[in-house]
C-alpha cells in the first residue's frame, strides 16, 4: 500500500506541531492574563459559580491568546529581526502568517461569543474591545509610530482584571479600574528596563522605543518617574475596598524595593551598565515580574480572607 | 508487502490531530457543563409575568 499522506515534493521538514500553534497564543502573557483576570473576578463583591468562573477565565485567556496570534501575524516582519522574537513560530518558518491570522480571528470570535454567553454581554463586549485595542490600536498603529507605544499599548494588558470583575458583577466600579491602573503604570518601567538590556533589538527592527527615539539616559529618567507614580498608586490602593493590611505591607515593601531599583537605574550611565552586563537593569526587570504577581496576590488574599472577617479594613 | 517505518512527520501530524481532538472534546465538555449549570440555576427561565400570560 502506498503512503498517500506523505508526498516527497510537499514534505516540509519544519512542519508545525500542535505546540507551535499553541506558542502563537503567547502562553507566558496568557498566564498573566489568567492570573489578573482571576483576581478581578474573585475580588468582585458578587459570588460566582465555580463552573461559570472557570469558563470566564478560560475565555478571557483564549481572547488574550487570540490577540497574541494576531500580533504575531502582523509583526512577523519585525519579529524576524529581533533576537528575542526570531524563534517564534512565524519567523522560524513553522507556521504561515495566514494560519496565525485565521487562528487569531477564529479564537477571537469564539472567546467573545462564549464569554458573553457564559457571563454577560457587557463582559463579552469588553473582551472584544480589548482584542481590538491590542491588535489594531497598539500592534497596527502605535507600536511603530510613537515612542509612547508601550505606555498606551500597556492598557490592553491591563484590561483583564476589569473584564473579570464585569464577568462577575455585570457592572463597573472604581476598584477594577485601580487594578487596571496598577498594571497600566507598571508596564512602561517593565518594558523600558527590558529595552535597556536588549540593546539593539528594537533599533534593528525600527520600532520607536524610547531608548531609540529619546536615548537611553532619558529612558532611565522615565523609568524613575513612572515607578514613583506607580508607587503612589499602588500604596494608595491599599486604602480602597480591594486593599487591606496584607496588601499594604506587601505594597510598602515591594514599592520601596522597586523605587530603589529605579533610582539606581536613573543614576547609572552606559559604561557602568555595560561593565556588569546590565545587572541592575536585569534585576529590576525580574523584580517587576514579582512586583505585579505579589500585588495581585495580595488583592486576592484580601478577597479570600473577607468571608472570615479578616480581609480589608473591616 | 513491506512495512515502512513511520516517518517522523507522521508522529508530528498525529500529535497535532490528537491536540485538536482533545481541544474539541474539552470544548464539548465545557459547553455541556456550562449548559447544565445555567439550566439548573434557572438562567433560561422566562420572567414570571410572561408565564402567567
């Protein structure tokens, strides 16, 4: 019997595996989306059925993954140039750009529809807006046209806790926007620290990152400014309905560390940074990951302690 | 008849097909579970006024 499925002329040795398609969804970004959306959902003052809560988080995550696939489709040309991204499925030749676009569009439609059916139309509409914002406003428009790309684009990554809250309550209030602001203000220092030690990546790709357009010393000052604003916001959140003593302690410690890191970055010059291979900048970047995780973890802890009369300011 | 060793590509395609199959099964389970919860909670019941009319 001949093997009809393998035709020598059409074999592609680098044909994609299931994992390559999954990689299009940016699983690491998706994990942040899952966590922050979960905190938004659980911090809401309305109890959610576990199955509905699980579905809400799953469809928000799939929506986030879909926008990641659309981002990879649109950015394939610059992903090929940057060291950090050239191993992604499209630049490495494993997945065709059209496949990524089709997957992204299909998953976007599915996730928005299913979230609206599982929870409420408002949540579905907000997820659709988030995907639109990340793909059209950030990826297609701002990313290549303004050095403030990461500031405004950061909003897209900050929406998941708001969607989680809306999925639970069906309405809006101040608290989810505090969670939004936390991620929104955190994004610029996080990415600018990355841009400092990834050196020529964004330059080579022609992406107008602040390091390229305003220079590295200006970027260092911007990091300090945004970190100071973030610290005010993060500590202030402790006195809102989603804050409490646990959150306050976490915020005080982390913001002191984060401010110290930003201060050190602002005082360093390129010579000193190159001498120790950007040790301070790399350390600041790693701390930023822990920073966001622990702030949202503390909000979650306050929410979980509330039924026992322990969370919040009582 | 000679039996040919399975090409590495077969394994990759099998993995891909299995992944799609498991994803679809998971989707069916999720939609079914969601429907059971929604129906049990009475999410699809018409408002009382409409029933009485």
